[in-house]
């Protein structure tokens, strides 16, 4: 990690292939490009996340897929409508091993070029469940390593930070947890050594790009490690203070996490990104609070949006 260096990109585009929200009337700006409301090209929404990153430097460009939603139906439909050329994608990242992020992964890999790298944490393959109070344990689908291998993908398991796209995209690996209020998901459990234990979801990771003359763009999956921890860790890894944008799921939805919405927003204001787009598992109450308390930076996300940096 000491030798890790994130190179500056000339530009970055982040297209949201899957998210919880769809709206055909979203307005575009110079930075935010919304899909046009053309009949027959409607996009689907679901409780999942998938982002396509296009990073450019000099005359080169790289396409990296992060996550693939909860279902192949939604992922493949939206990818087709948005004109994704699967052959252009030269690498993939899984933010963590929850089913709302890997549902369309194997169908994607069957269409992608053979042998592309898939970066994930070893814990992404754990058996998992949610032990809900008053309901009891509910097992979740697990990522099938054998099925992944059958696609011809090159599986890159690592807990450490690494880079893709010729050093222009950083994958954080396991995130340092330093805040006193981001405590993870206490109802999450994983099978370790044949026993069900509380799951710290150590495989939670994000991707980071340093855009020339802008700063860091941080894209999270679910932020089980805490969105503030993620951004602070990205700053530490890259030795870069300026954060230009924070996108992705912040996992602040539901009563269990409502108490940390306020502290999260206050810390985000201190970080001071120029743009913030909460998605997926952030939850309506938290999204609404970001909109009210960071109105100049806030952008509502809808499926199909492309962020141009």
C-alpha cells in the first residue's frame, strides 16, 4: 500500500445503470446528463446499484463496471437501453458480497470479454443472513465462485487497496473505521468457521478517481463501513484533501440508522464536496436531509443519469 499511487484522470463519466429510483422528467445540466423521455426506452428501477465508470487520460480510456444490481432483468434491460457495449468494459469491481449488488454480475460476465479482472474482497463469498428482531434469521443469496469461474473472468481477491485502468481508478479494499458513530449493521450475520457470527461486512469497499483540476470522486456501494469513513480513507490513501464528488449508497435508511443521519451530514459538510448524490440504500429521510442541508451540492439521482466530471 505504501507504493500505491492514484494517477490523475483528464475526465470521468459515471453512468448509473441500476438504482432504486426512476423518473422520466429529470432535468439535465452541464454536469448531470439525464435520459430523455422517449417512449419505448423507459428504464427500470429496483433495490440495487450498478455504476459504469469511463475514465479518460491522454488519448486512452477505460470502462469499469462497479456492481450489477439485484436482478439480471433490470441490469441487462437498462444496459441495453443505455447502449452499453459490454466488449468495452475492461474490468469490474464488486463493492461487497450482498445480493443487491451482484445479481446481474454473471450474465454481464458472459457477455463481456473473456478474462477481464473482477476485483473483490475474499469475504464477498461468505454465507450471510440478516437476523431481524421479532422475525428471526433470513438467509441471503451467496455469490457463487464456481459460476463466476465458468464465465472465464479473472477473479482478483484482495483485502488491500489496489488500482485499475492503468493506475487511474483506486479500489479502496477494506476501509478503516475511525468515526465514533458509524457502527455497521448489527443485524447482519455471516457464517465463519461453521458458526453464525455478527458480520462486520469487511468486504465493503469503494472506488475513487482523482480528476484533474477537480479532486477526488468517490463512488460507494452501500457504505456499510460508513460513508464518512470511506471518504476519509480515500483522502488518506491518495494523500488528497480535496473531494469533488461523493456518489452512491450511504446506508442510512430505516429506523436503525436514522440517528446517524445528522452526524453524517455534519461531517460531510466539513469534507465539503462540490457535488453529492445519495443513492440506493441511503433512504428517503436521509436523502431529504441532504437536500435541505447541502442544497448547493445535492443532486437527486435517477436511473440512467450520467455524471460528467
